[in-house]
């Protein structure tokens, strides 16, 4: 089984973020980064599957400007059986990489995965639902899964593993290498555009409503209707 795992570099949890001069991005000069937490669980799941089923794991990481469009073409070139992504990123938290990637590949997919059981040319997975419920789903391969954080314990890299990783090839792929035109990975080809990024402004204005419960509720409703105009 050949497994591709998509990972993203995000700012460290305690990093001090500053808005760049362009007003639409975070300044990345000297910004400390780390592997996105839920992507670590996806990578751990991929490694465990490769160990139990035999096969290899290919890690795919793309820069911010190419992440939405170029990743599908890069994975198609690898001819993998299974793609794993984290549930969502720690920085943006949109949780859209997995579903959009599956749509672009034309593959079946499932999200919030807690268990994975390969069964021949299919894969059986356990999905986490609301209110403590779970759902078992069987998908044909190739397929894409988004992995829920906490699915397993992420292991620390061993010294042997670190030394072995240094010998692995890191293939750098350009849009032209995977048959994409420049406008398909940025600029006019993008479907979303950031217009403004800013730090929320601090403001005051909290009001304590006095009186018994009935009076307080009536006052609150009146303020929501007449002042806030949200009711």
C-alpha cells in the first residue's frame, strides 16, 4: 500500500504573530513554525498502516500559494492508494483541504476518522459523529481520509529514524513539473482572495442588567430588539 500524507507548517503555538506590510498576510520573517498538530496524527496513522500492511509513506507539503490547487496534481503523480490529511489546520482551521482534495481527485472520502481497517481493495473506517456517536463506513480504494486528532499516540522520532530520514530524497516539484500553468496555482486562477487581515480592536461597553430574573430578561430582550437590532 502506498500512502500519501499531506502536512502543513504552521506558526508555533506561542509564536508572536505580526501582520505583514501588505495587510493581508502574517509576516514570516524569523517566524518559528512546526508541523500542524492534526497532520501529525495523519502521519502517525500512515506510518502504522505501512508497518502493519506493508508499503511506503510519501509526505506531501506545499507552500501557501500552491496549497489549494497544486497538491492534487502532485499526489496524482505519485499513484498512491490512500491519502491522509489532518482534520484541520491550527492557523486557519477551515477543515477544507481534505474534502476539496478528494473532489479534485474524484475519490471517495470520509472525515473525522478514529479507526482504520484495510480490507483488500476497500478500507473500513470509524467516523466520529456528534453527541458521542460513531459511524462505520467502507470505501473503495483509492480513497482520502481526514484524521481526527487523538486517533493514536504520536511517537517521538528515534535516532535511527532521524538518521534514516536524512538520507531520503526530498523532491521539489514546480507547477510546470506537474502540468500546471502559473495561473492555476495563484493569481487569476485562485477562487478566494484575502482583502484584509487585522487584530480585533479592543472596546468597552459591557452593561450589567439589574433586577430579578423576569425583569432582567425583559430588559435584555428589549435591548436586543431596539439597540442591537438582532431580534
